[in-house]
C-alpha cells in the first residue's frame, strides 16, 4: 500500500443493522454468522470447501449443535444470511469482517497461523473500502498486529484495514446460547471507534471488556488454561480421595460451594479434551516459552491430564489382571455429551491406549461417527457390551446412566464396569456383583498407613515429639 490511508473512522457506518462478512463456516464461523443474522445483521459467510458450501446452500449444516440448524434456516429465509466463496462479493457494503479460520497446533504446541494470514490477505487485497478485520480465532498475543502488517502490504492506496481481536468463548453443545447470552464480550483494538463498532454488533446489554489487542488475545488463552487447571486439580483431589478412602464428589462439592472457587469444571474424570482446552493449554505454554516466562501451574495441569487417563487404564488392568486379549466395551467417543466432536477426545485417547495394551475395543457413541484403527464401532450400547469382559463409560451421555446392572449383566461376559465420567449408579452395580470402578471413589480402609503421621499427637509416651508452642501452654491450631 502506498500513500496515506483515509481515516478509517470516516468510513464506519454508525447504525444497526450492519452488513457483516464472516470467513469460515466451521464451528465458530457458522455459529457467529447465524447468530449475527438472528440479531438483525446482514451476513455473507465465505466457505472455501465446495462440499460444505453445497450443504449450506441447501440449508443443511455440517456440524451437530443444538438450535443452530434452526437459526441457519431462519437467516436464509429472511435473506439476512447467505453463503458463497467470493471475498469481493462478501465484502460489498460490509464495514466488518470476522475471521473464523482454524489455527491448529503444530508439533511444538504453537498454533499454525498460515490459514488465518492467507484469509486476511485475500480480504485486504479485494476490499475497496476501509475495513475492520476481527480475529475470532485463538491466536498468540501479537498476532493481530502482525496480521495488520500483512494486510497493509496488499491493500489499495487510501484503504485502511484495522485488525481487531475479539475471541470466541463458545461451549460445544451450548454455542448458540453462549453467543446470544455471553458472560462477556472482549474487544481488543487500537482505535476506540473501531472497538465501539465491533462491540455494537453483539447482543445489547452484555459486559464488554475493551483492551489492547495483546490483552484480548491473552484473555482466551488464560481463560481456557484456568479451566484446564480446575479440571486437573479436581483429578488430583480425586486421586487423594481414592487413597484416603473417601469420596471426591462430596469433597469437591465442599470446595466448589465456596464462591471464590465455583463448582463448574471441578469434576474429576479422564481429563479435559475437545478443540479448545488442549490446544489453548499448549498455546499458553508456547507463549510463555516465546517470552522466557515460566508456566509451571499450567504445565502441571497438562501433566495431570495425562495421569488422569493413565489412572483409568491402571484400574482396569488391576481388576482384569491384564488388558492383553480382553474384550472391552467403550461407551462414548465424543469429547463430551451433546456433540459429535471427537477432537482430542479423552474417550478416544482411552480407546487407543487400550488397543495399545492389546485389548479388543468395541465402541459406541450416539453421535460421533469416527472410525478408529484397531477399534470396532457398533450401533448401540448393548451391542458394545455383548460379550465384553469390562465396560468403560468414557463420555457422559445420559443414555449410559440409564443402563442398569441387570441389562448389562445379561449382555456382558465379565463383571467389571468403570465409570470414568461419574454418571453411573455404581452402588447398584456393586450390589449386583460387579467390580465397580469410578474416579475419586475411595473404599474406606480398616486403617490406612497414610494417617499414621498426622496422628502422632495422640501418643502420650515420652518419645512423642512436642507440638510447636506446647511448651508455652499454647495449643497449635490449623488455619
């Protein structure tokens, strides 16, 4: 670009509704496009995959997300939502374009920004007016500034492209609700008027966090890293409960009811997964490495996540004697209930690990249709259980909670059940003669050696070490 660009603020329309371009009709982009159209904006969504574009043109959506298909149909019927593959056409009259392009992790944990940069370059090259380019993809701090430089190289004279960070915070299976009822909207921009325009597109009345671009980019990483820490902490507490002979459900309830802690994401299980947490944890650590700032807390959470999965395998091996040659039913493949997404799924990680140990794994999931090497996939839970020596519940689908010991007992060859996600009534299985394995369920021992050290104060012999402060007649109290 040569010459002095025109003031971007002069080109910004000030009233709703707006014309918006959305790049990418994947999980984030399609949700954003449909929800923006529902809010009254006119949205042109660009999709480069011909097969996916063909589905969308017929009103079909390529992902499972409650309520999304209805919003897509609503938007298309009203004329506020359309799909195409021509960037110049999509930008006609649009002051704002949202980049919802994948940033998959590379082998070193850092995100691959190639697709994002190319999408930004294409828009900057064809736009004939100043544009706010909003990055919704998760990117490391500094990326928006770099993308702005990339755009500046190819824009026409007198055209300004202002790159903004506004990360998404959508939960799969609740994405439509989260977009229309967000906890907060984060907008990181170098220009206050651009920030106001972007913020105005979202649902009215929600808290808006305005900050610089690096801060907005870091918010997403930090938020997901903290959620990963909570999950790993819950698994660490669960492991202690198993050793101490108590139940993590009540312990973590007591912790989570403290409003400073909160109950959400404080559930033990086979570890976190999905398209966001593993990638963003890796990204957070990669950002730390890039600026030579240690990330010991998040690093420990990632390590605990692997230990949580290993713990499930160890319990099964301990009950079966060996995993080699055992037929094991795996109920669940999606990373969580309510979605067909299997990206970084703990359930699939368990299945692969079982196969690696020599087990014959028969898997079922209500929605996920992924075929996995070494695993047999069947169309029902009962078919998966048929002839199995052990059964693992790896995704918290409600239908798995309804499977009782009598029903499964008639199908299974063995009597071992492992509930890795905490939805099964294991007491009923124990009463029916099953070996019932859970997460964080310690069996009360007669007297576990671990409690000896804290009980030293109970001794009255001269060999007992005095408690600090006792010589002055003061009792030692725990905080």
